[in-house]
C-alpha cells in the first residue's frame, strides 16, 4: 500500500472544557479528492486548521509520508507540500496581489532582498492559469479592490504557487457566484488530473458529492462515517445519511430509541 | 458605431490607465507626494512672509544639522506603526544608547568602538522592549510608555542627572566623517538621507519589509502562511532601538555633550512626523519617504514660525495646524480597505 501523504491519528482538541475534536483520524492518499462534510460546529474547520499547523492539537499524532512529526507548525505544513485555502481566504487586503501570493515565501536573494521582477512574472503566470483575464487588474493591484471571487482566485493562486502535494479547500464556494463556483470546480478537476490530492470541505452536499471520491462525515468532533463514492449510491443517499447522523441528538433530548 | 469600436479597441490594446508608468508612480507614492505638497506650501507661505530670512542658507543649514537626529528615528518608527504597534520608548532608548556612547568615549576608547557599543546596546534595549510587548502580550502603547519612564529613570539614577562632556570627540576621525560640513552642507544630513533610503528599500524591497506589511495588515493570515508574527514584531522593535541609538550618537556629536534629558524632546515630533508623512495609524501600510518628508515639515515649523517674524508662542499652534491639515489631506488621499 502506498503511504498516506498525511495521516492524523486520534486527534483531540479542547478549548477549555469544550471538546471540538474528540479523537479524529483522517488520512489522505496521493491523487485522491476527499470530501469532508459535517454540520456547522462539527469540527471541520478545527480539523483542517490542525492539518495546516495553525492550531495545535491537544493530543494525537501527525504522520507525513508515514513518518511521525513533532513541532507541527504552519511553516512545517507548507514545507511538507500542504497548501490551505482558508474559509476567510487569509489575505492581507491592503497589500498587492503579488505580495499576497508570496506571503510567507517571498522570492529573495541570499540577503533577503526581494526579486520583484520574478515575483511579478510568476504572479502573472498564476493569474492566467486560474483564468484571471481581466485587464483591470495587474499583480500590483490591491486585494481590497477585488470581488469575493477574485479574492478567492488570489488565495488559490497562492496555493498552487509551489507544486503542493495536497490542497485543502475550506468552503471554497461560499459567497461565490455560479460562474465563480464553476471555476473552482474546474480548478479542482485540474489539480486532480495533475495527480495531486485535494481535501474539499463544503456545506453543499451536492457539490461535495460531485467532486469527491471518498467522503468523511464529521459529527460533533468525531468521524461519523467514512465511505468511498462506490459504496454510496447517490448524493440523496449521502444527504439521508447526514440527516440520520443528526437524529440521535434529537432523540437523546426526547426519548430513548 | 465605428468610432465606439475604435475606442474600445484602443482601450483593450493600451494598458489600463492605472498601469501607465506616471499614474502608477503617482498612485504608489501618493501619500509621500501629499506630504511633499504640504511641505512645499508651508515653505512658500514662510517665504512670502519673510523672503530675506528664507533666502539665506544659514537657516537651512541649521535645520539640516538637527533634522538627521529625527530622521534616524522616524524611518524605523514607520516600520513599527506599519506592523500595527507603536513605540513610545525610543526617546529613553536614544538617551540610554548615547549615554553608553559617551561613557565609552570618556573612558578613552575609539569613538568608532563607542558607536558600535551604542548601536548594539540600542538594539538590545529595543529587543527587550519588543520581547516584553510581544511575548508579554501587552499593549504596545501602554507598555512602551512605561518603558520610556523606567529607562529614563534608570538613566537619571545612574548619572545623578549630570551631563557628560566629551570634547575629545572634536578631533576624532568619527566626528570628521559624521558631523562636519562639506561645502556648507552638514554631513549629518547625507548620512541621514542614506539611512532613509536604506530604510525605504528595506521597507519595500526586502523580505523583512514585506512581512512587516503583512503582519500589520492581517496577523492571523500571516501566521497561517507560516510567518513568525511575534518574531517579526520583536525585530521591528529592535530595529527601532538601532535607529534611536544612531540618533543618540549624532545628537551627542552636535555639541560634544550628553544630556540626561537626551531624546526627550523627540517623542512627539517624531511620532507626528510619521503621521504627517502619510503612514496611517491602523497598520499594514505606510511610507518611509513620506515619514522623512513629514520630519522635514515638522522640524521646519519652529524655525519657520520664528523666521517668519511671529513670536515663539505660535510654534505649538502651527504644529497642531499642520498635523491636523495633513491628516485631513491623507484622509481623502487614501482609501482604507478591510
């Protein structure tokens, strides 16, 4: 069996006395699209922030290519080829597009002086690649002037700057227009075709069903279900299952089934 | 119809107006250019008020001797403000570093060694202040205010509030190359201009400057992208310390005396310079060159008001007027993105 790109084992995270995650295990294999779904507050975003190194887990282990890592951090995560497009896009809106794309990995010489020309030409290439064709914007445009979809484009351009092994998209279609959503799906298929992996987090189960090959349902800090697409008949079946997962909560407050 | 098509074609083939070089330059430097306009208008008013005084070089030479001290602190303070913090402790750091400088010179060591000692000491003090603010999780406004009092207190305790005369500086090589005049131009200003240009490059074309911008703009995003936010902030404070130490050395060189109050008078003018220069107080953006022009404006007010024939009582009023007018100007010259 090929090694997992990344594997999280028994991850727990508590904020004070509240458990956001109570022992979640998750892995991603090379070249697969994993759909991570769950209700609001299920712990999806906490999980991917742990994946990105932004939040430190209370307990649990992280393996990269089968090797246990210590001192997991955002820099380590990016160095391991994991790029995350956060739900809030994680952009510095007063800065130029090019500065956002190279945030945290500026192209610089040995003394730290930036190679601005190369950054701009790279940014132009990336913007073309993701279909940023507007003449109104240049890499020097300020991100604050862009629309939601365009900002998402900048965040995605940043994620594909280096040949990442795994791209994590947290609710990438929220607040996007239909054409922009279509662009994001097109992008996911492109990445998939190039043999890289994707973790796709979404509310819209139809969206996730269309695009993912394996589904992980998170419910109240635990993995409630993990199934390949072949084991599920249709999006409708997945939705019915999600409703079923939500039901025990209602039952617990009422009568014991 | 054909005309419309032609216009449309011309528009698509030519770069967008915002991309034309002149427009781009104006847009990218509009804050600095705005402060330059304020300075020019102010100078013009002074000149009209008293053409005789304002056409003599002596007045400008006097300003150019003291302005460098402010410039060495204004530029690093732009970094501090851009990173989303403020530093009110630089006057005491300036006083303390120049005390080290004066001590080492008085002890008979070479002034160059004394300069090195002052710079290292300033960097360490700045580092300490930064570490306290950042790792202590304190408000930089309050914590650096406290540090300013405390460091000044230590200076007074150590020296019994006595000044230190270092006349031996006058025939040292260090003095010759930092603080004499060449063709009537004070050499200090050349060093200060070089420092400002270095800071401007560091700010706009160096990884450090880029990360300072991002950290001040959105610290959460900077962290998520693997930038060490805390360490970047500490480095900014250490850099401020180096600037304050340079200012201290140059101010001691002016009249070969270290005063226990050294640096105190710079607190408000230097802070005002940063904002008059067009760096907004909310962090994320700023301008080093604008800050330098702001310092020029602020340091000219006193000389200008007296030179224009008004009594010294008008100085404070004009300080306030210029600050408020500049802020209003920048308010309309700059959009805030969120």
